[in-house]
C-alpha cells in the first residue's frame, strides 16, 4: 500500500530524465513566439480566405517534436556525419536549380508531396554543423584555418546566390563571421573579409566635391572607395603575415580595389532590378512610393500608427485592410507595432534578447568546442535575422526578404529554426555526463 503512491512519481521522473538538463527557458520562449506569431498571422489575414495561421502552428508543433528528439540525442554524432551533411546540403541546392519551382523571379523551392520545400533554409543548419566540425579540429587562429572555412563555404554560398537568394546568402555570411570570431580569428581578418563588400558600395558613391575617377568605360574609382581601400591597407599591414615586405597591405588594398570594381560590374550587369530596388529603396522610399518603396512606406506608417499601446488585437486599420504587402511573412513586425504599439515591439525584442542570451550562455558552458561552435552558429543566424528583419520594417535596413524567426510564416524556415534549437538544446542537455 505504501509503494503505490510513489510509482507514478518514479515513472514520471524516468520519462523526463532524458531532458533533465535542457534549458527550458530557451525551449519555451520560441514556442511562445511561435504561438504569438500565429495570432499575428491570423490578424493580418482576417478578411482573406486563407489559413496560414493554422499551418504556422501545425509546422511549429512538428518542429517542437523534432527539437525534443534532437535534444535527447547526443550532438557529438553530428561530428561523424558532417561531411555527409555537407554533401546532402550541396546536393539539395543543386537539385533546386535543376528541378526547382520558380516564383517572384527566383528558383528556390522543390515540390515534395505537394509541399514546397526551400533547401536553402536547411542549408543554414548544414553549414553550421560542417563549420563547427572543421573549426573544432582546426581553429581560426591561423590564416590556413580561415581559408579552409571560406573554401568550404564558397560552394553552398555560390549555389544559394545563383538561385538567386540574396537574403540567405547574407545569413551565410553572418554565420561564418560569428563562428570565425568565436574560433579565435583575428578581428582584423574579419574586417578584411567584409571590406570588399563595403568597397563595392563606396565605389559607386560620389564624393561631395568630386566625381568618380573614370579610366575606361567600365572602370572607375570612387574617392570614398579609394580612401576605404587605403584604410584597409593599414589594417592588412597590421594584422596579416609578411608585414616586413608590406605584402599584407598590398594584398588588402588590391582586394578592396578588386571588390569595388566587381561590385560595380555586378550592379550594372548581374543584379536583377528587384534586387537593386531592395538594396536602395530604404535610403529614399519616397522615390518610388507606389513601386519598390510601397512596402517600406506602409510598414513605417503602420508601426507609427500604433504609438505607445497600439490599437489592440484585430483592430489595426492598416493590418486589417491589408495595406502592408507580405505582412504575414517578412513584415509581420509591422502588425505587432500597429496593434500592440511601442510596448508590444519592445516586448518582442526583449524575448528575442533573452533567446540570444541563453544561446550565448550555452556556448560559454558547453563541454567542448564543437558544442560551443554549434550554439554560436545558431546565435549568429537568429540574431542577424532579427536585426535585419526589424531594421527593414522601420526603414533602417534594405528590404532583404529575411523572415523574423518563429514569427513570420514560412514552413521551411520554421522547421529550420526548431532543428537548430534542438541541436543547441542537445549541447545544453549533455553538458554533464548522464547515466540512463
């Protein structure tokens, strides 16, 4: 008689034991964001005959079960399979280019059993696992280690860029930079890695008192770009090897000159018009208020209309009347701003900050470098997407088509985020030696 009341407790404890060291705060916060995201998607589609909010919750529920399964599975197994994961990642990206489905000028989806799957989303997780395995064996404290990471990243990044999927290629860059920094890369090298992109932008900007220096029809040098290249030469001289003969400075200067010219060439001959509009419209959205600038203008108006406390759930006039295009996906944050105001926006951002801090804590307390790098890769991915998505809805970043994690509608993105969460929870769960 005395043993019967204790049996359910023993069974319950043994059932929970495989997840006893999971970071439950980190686990439940994304679930709460997903639930809230479904409510906001419902609000944006109240007067439309669609059920995206229901799909949002269904896919999130599937993602929760996947995350729970991964959390109780040792993440060290990924080390043994990282080359296979890398090969599958590249294979899926090639497959989407051959037999993919096109939409809005890009070929990014593969139809599987009637559902469109976006391989580039899952490629983020594949790259995090691959880079974590490489950097665990060889840190980024040497130039050779950095070049190895860049060489491995170049293939999937190029395949994603050619789809074209500029947004995901930017996320790839954020993941690589974050993981290299965590793997002891020299900060000067990281600056040099992004410097050609900055040079490409500056080469096309005219100095207030001077015009670009034109040597040939397709070759010109912007004064701002030349100044930037000179500054990067100094960084290269201070951080790169072979400082004695100035090879580092010459290499950094040449890299930026080449990057600037390639950027101008890509702008004139490679980038599509809608990509150009996305990159420039945030500077002056009123230049094309009924075209490329329409999304941004309506988004800013909706967020500003919410003021401090917002109009209330299902009561935002711009949200209910569908003034903001793509509001259930990339511009879901504008619905939060209109219906819950400044306080609602701060609350959402605070929750994302908590998620990022928990990811950073797991990275700091992981039992090995592989687990720590996995957590940092996921942190870089989530943080970059949040910053860019919120920035583009308020006009502080280009409209890059990057979704807000766990809130924007997107089945592949939702599963990717929960898979990443499950891997990090596995790192947290196996920080201690467990005996089942």
